[in-house]
C-alpha cells in the first residue's frame, strides 16, 4: 500500500514552483505495481487552494496546485492526466495475472530486469524495466527484442506486445494561459487607511515581549507590539545626522516597523529560516517617540519534529544602537499589545462592515501606501471558464470576495533558487524540477465561480506593504496551445486490443490526438515536423531530418476543429524523409 505517491510538491512564498514530469511519476507507479504493490493514493490527484488562513508551513502559498493531474482550477493537466490514465488502463489489462501470485524476477542486464506474473489459465504478463537514467537498453525477453528508453518500464499484458512505456507519452501536452476578462471599465477602487496601533486602543500592557501564537490564539495573523523611546535633546545623533540603529530579533514570520506612525522598513523569513532580524537606522526626534512593530504570522506550522514547540512573534532582544549611552535594550520595557487590525475588528471585508466607515475615492486612493484597505464591486463575467485575480502589482496582504477569504497574497516575494532544465530520468525530489525563478512565487489567486453573484460582487484587499490596486485584474484560465510528441511504432493500447481481438494481424501505426477546451477551436498549426525534431512544447525546432509536408495533414484535418487525430505514418507527410532512422512527430497547434 502506497499512501502518498507525490504528483509534485507544494509552492512556498519565496520559492520556485515545483513540478514532477509525467514520465517519472508513471515510472514510480509502474515500478511499485511490478514489485507486487496493489494500492496507490495520489497526493495530490486534484490540486486545490488554501482559502482563508488555512495555508500552513509556515510560508506555504495560497495555491496548493501541486502539479496535480487535475489542477487547482479543476482543469486537466496534460500530459500528466492522460499519461496516468493510459498507465492504469495498461495495468488493468494485466490484472488477472497481477492478482494470481507473486512475480518471478529475471535479470536482463546490469540495469534491466523483467517481472513476470503468470495467469492461472496459462500465459503471463510482464513488466520490462530499464533503471539506467542515462542510456537506452535493448533487451531479449521471450524470443523477441525490446528497446527500453532510459528510466522506463514497458508493460506487456501477454508477455509479447508492449501496450505502454512510461517514458513514451501518448497524451497531448497542454499549455495554459491567463487571459484578462473584458469588464465594463476597470475596477474602481476606494481606500481606507488602517491606523498603526497606539496606546489608546491597545488590548493590554505588560513588561517584556510575548510569543505571538499564544497571545493571538490564531484569531488573526497580526499582533502589534508598541513601546515608547525617550530621546534626550542632547543626543549626538540629533546634531551629526547619524540615525540610531533599531535591531529587532523575531521568531517569525514577517515584520513591519513603524516609528511615529511612519513605515521604517520590513523584514521577513522563509520556510527554511522562519526567524528574521530587522536592523536599520530609524528617524527619531527629541522627546517621546512611538515604535510600533507589526508582527505577522504566515500560517501555523503543520509538519516537522516537535512543531508544537515552534514560536512566532518578537521574542527579542530589541535594541537601539548609536545613542550617547551606546546601546539601549528595549526588551524589558513596558510594551502595549493589540491583537489584529482595526479593519478586522470592523469586518471591513464583509458587506455590512465595509459600509460602516468612510472610504476615500478617485484620486485620493493613494498608491504604494502601507496598511491600506481597498474595496471595489464587479459583475460576474459570462461563461464558465475558471477565474483568478492577477495580483502582480501588489505587495503582501489578504483578499476577500463577498466576505469569503481567497487567502493571503504575497506576489512581492520573488522566487529564489535554481530553475534549470529538468530531465525526467533519475530519482525525484522536490528541488529537482522547478519554474518561476525570479518571478512571484504566486501571482494568480483562484476565484471560485460559486462564490460570485451575477452582479455587485464585493472585492476587498488588505495591503500591508503598499501596491498599485489599479493594476489588479480579473483573468480566466484557458488553453493556449496543445502539442504532441509521438514516436514511430510507439506502443498504444488501441493497437494491442485490435491485434489481440484478431481484427488486424499486423501492428498499427500510432495516432496523435489533439483537443482544445470546450468552446475553443484549433485556429492554426504553429509547428509540425515528422523526422527528428528537437525542443519541447512551445519551443520546437526542426532537426536534421524533416518531412516537408509535415504541416499539410494538420492544416487539412485539424484547423477549424475542436478535436482531431492524425496517423503517424510517412505517407501522411509526403513520404519517409530519412529511411532507417527512428523518427517522431512533434506538433503544436493554437487553440482560440
């Protein structure tokens, strides 16, 4: 029993977006089945969204897409969905043999072996494996020869005919895009400024610094720590202009520092290192100065050894350097505490709460203003394509629609790490295959259509850092183009079933199947080459061998259709461009 077959990995704020190649996932599952495994639970089979403040970690993003076969929006992720569907159909063909007993294992080479399952009625099913991540293998099994790509398993339901190989993907590849939804005018925003905490509205005061989660009981991500700093008029820095340095040590997860109501700076940790240190010069004046520290939790810990002992919040020390006295420790001063934001207490995200305060509008809606609530209303767009908010222009905060929380947004946290080419072959780990380096870890935030009314939907955004709400847009997710990479004589289930039933007595050529979303049509052939094409979907190029009529069949059979299939055979493309060379077909068509 395999309780968690990982289809990918979660995204963390500040990290790249991980993915797992379909060929490797199929290889892992086939390898488990060939060893006698019987139960597999995919984690995740359907990606999702951590709505509200349910994302844990800390630092796990709002999107929990997980590179799953069904994505966060409920759409098929191709080729992963189709390749796994084909795998399970192939396994199903072997089922009577798989449940009849344990396999016999035969060595076929240094990296190659066969697992053979006998049928009770006679005959057998076989799994031929090549564990070498770098090279092809030609193996002899029965009285036949088989070519096995690197890091792959071939499934033979009758110990003769290959119906499936984990490294030969028959399913189409689908490229998605986010398209702006046409709206009558853009969002028209109103703003309300959150106040920094002051003694007047603090919940309680005590000496010393408190742990955040124990104090807030997780009713809010936010906890204010406020104290006063008295500066003598004789302080040297008032004359020489060298600002004293405020240093704050926090157990996490993010921090905004306000001095006399003005934002001085911010600091934040990461999934690997939640702790943070803020240390920079601050503007202080002679007399009393108010320092308000807004400490922010980014999800409760939910995995790891003794995670119940992990802390959050400002545990100190908090010090001020560069005074006449040298260093002043503020940790054991009197601190005032306030749990949550004023806007949260007023329920500004709800329909009733949002009308309880005066909002500024028009040119008064300040851009790049920290601690600001924004609201607007919009009508639900027509159609049923999945929707999201493009938050690329914003910093960090939270989003609500009709009073329901979409989750935390943090597009200002750019993904750091390596996003090089990723080969499917070889052992998978969560850092092996990643995208989005240098970009927002999460730019788009899923808006369920079931949350929307036909008209007058209330959208509320709380922004901590400062962003430009005028650049927020509603987008829909749809297919941009679909591709296929099919080798000559690539094994297919249809071929096997036709031969096994006696309907044909010679192998059939494979077919390429291309399909756009419902309501879309294939509008153009972006690329087609039968021969030795190179590259991947979205960036194919011709190789040294290319059939010059490769485009013709697709222009004839596919353009204008929602779905089409084309046989991968030389006569479809004007003849064999390079006899005795193993050829494949690569094709990309545009959906619109």
